[in-house]
C-alpha cells in the first residue's frame, strides 16, 4: 500500500542576509502515521527544515505542503500549522504560570476553551505522560529535567494534534530519563495516530522513535529511508555518522 504524504518540503531554499543558503533545493516527505527522524551535523539545516513547516521561516523559493496545501508563513490560522503540536528542545515552559496553564496554553489562548475544561484536559494530558495530577499546580521551576520534558510533551499532545514535531527531545537528560521520554513519545504518537517529525543528535533516541530516517548535509537530503536501512548501512556516510566515525582515515 502506498504511504500517504502528510508533509512535503518541495525544492526549499532558505538563506539569511545574503549568506550561503542554509537549505538548498531541499526535498523531503513525511508520511501519515509514521515517525520521521531527521539527523545531520550541527548547522546543516535540521531546525530550519522544521521551522519552514511551522510557518516561522519563509523560504526564498519552494513550498512546504501539509495535506497538499502550501503553508503560509506568518499566518497563525494556517490550517496545516494548526494541526501541529511541538515539543521544544528546552521545554519552553513559562515560569510564571502553573504547569496546567502551560499545558493548556493553546486551549486557553488559541482555541478559547473554558478554563475548567482546559484544566481537566491538561491534567488528563499530564497523566498520559505519567505525571500525577498534583503536578498541575506546581511551577515549572520546581520540576526536574525529566518532569519538565514530560510536561512539555503533555502540552504538545493536549490538543490531540495530527502532527507532532520534536526538537532534540532527549538533550540534557540522563540515559534512563531519556529512555523514558523516548518510550512516551512512541506511545503518544501511536495513541494519536499522528505523523511525527523529530530532529536529534541522539542516535539511541533515533533508534527508539524512528520509522524513517533522513540525513541532511549541506542543506540537502543526503539519504532518506526506513530505519532498517540505517542499521544495514544502506549509505556509507549515514552509517559513519550514526556510529560517530570520522570520514578521515
């Protein structure tokens, strides 16, 4: 059966202030209901790739399409972007708000859900990522790093998005906590039936959460394929990157 394309980056070129383009005629597809992990060295354009799909960056040329409709950069009501839940690398929770208001931020301010219902849904989302309801009234500053990540994941899933983006989801976590986050990500993506796109330097995380892998190099897709293609070294350069091996002899 042919996979349905959920997100398509078509001939995307992105540059800033006349400098060398970060992305150069990049083409990539994320399939519905599957988890795509984008890997590559620092500064290769992984984050920029996600930001174009979020409508945060307008490409110099090319389009990003969600469900076949071009994303309109800078339009908060873009119907494609409205389907997205995002887990930021730092968590990006507001210290001045209790955890439940952080989790329910989209419900309260974008969807204008009643506060009582928003709190109920926030607590449900917290429980889905294995946080007790009592965490709801705590401030982010009182949480451990792992709890902050789980609270941020709860915020990403609370609106039941059809697309989930994960930006370095295990950065800064110890191996045991990172394993917990990886398992929660897999569980929630499956529960929602969502399309997931992640960027990561953590190859253990990639192996846990990926159905498909794409490697970015020099602003283009060097290789894209199923996870087992990475493990079987279908591309030598991807294989070396995943193993942490230099190309120099």
